[in-house]
């Protein structure tokens, strides 16, 4: 099955259920304005209890470089996701293989911008006003597909059991990022929705083109 990241994890039961359902990656949001914010020490406790194979990703928004590096090192995060207005130069301060860059694709120029980032993959998400993701709104699948043709792509933005099959066929992403579409409230995962979305993903497995592996464990 393709790699699937369940983001916005705030509790141990949600982390365990996501892993049981089939998530190979869990995301922890370190952006305080987010309703899914988790304090680094609390995230650390959850990460320590995870199965060894689960990949941990820290999500940051327009954060100071030193803060990202400290949290990443303190928690031994496998990868970081830069979800704000970070420039290509900012992203180059980290090993490209450990960076996911999230972008809101609105036009062809955004597609070209996406290709300028040195990152393991581009994550196509949607934004609204000052909300950097987690809006529940669907991203532009056509533009996401354009990125996927030239660079590894993670599809996010309003993915839920009812539309995940259509998204997979329309975009053929390398990986998926699921958040608000499997929640009962911001930061609280709905375990039945988690089961349903992974059932659909598994059912689509044989219909999908080969996926590039994006997420990996930290080696240093």
C-alpha cells in the first residue's frame, strides 16, 4: 500500500489507531495557532511509544530555523514538513531528503514554484485566509497532478472516505496526507472514519500506478 500520513495527532489512542489502520507516517503540528497544536514534550511521549517502523513528521509554519532544528533533534523526528511561506533558501538549511514542502497550488506559476524546492516531495494542500492547512477544503487536483509529473507528490486537502477514491484516480499521488477528513473535531480523530478511509485505499491498490517512496526513517 502507498505511504499514508495521518496528520494532526494529539493523543496516544489516535496515534495507535492510525497505526493499526495502516498509517506508516504520523504528523505532529508545532504551530500554536492551529487547533491541532501539540506541545513538543507531549508529542515526544507519543513518539516514544510508537512502533519502531512508524515515521514521525514535525509540521512547522514560518518558524525560526533554530526552533525547527531544536525540536527536530530533541524529538528525533524522522522528517519535517514546512507548511508556511518558507522560501527555497530556507528549505535548503535542512537535508532535502528530510524535508516536505507544503504549497497551496492556485495556478501554473505555483506549479513552477513547487519545482524550485529542494525537498523529498511537495505536499499539495489548501489554504483559507490565515489557515495554513487543515481547512477541510479540497486542493486543486489538476495542478497537483502537474506537479506529480515532475516531482514526488503528497496529496492533501479535504481527503475523506467519500472522495479518496476519486482523488487517487484523478491525481495518482505518491503518498497521501489525511487530517480533517477523519476527525470528529479538530485534533480528535474519528476511529471509524480512519478505518473507512484505509479500507478504500487498500481497495484501490491494484488500480493505481506505482508510487515513489517519500517518507523514510531518520538515519543520523
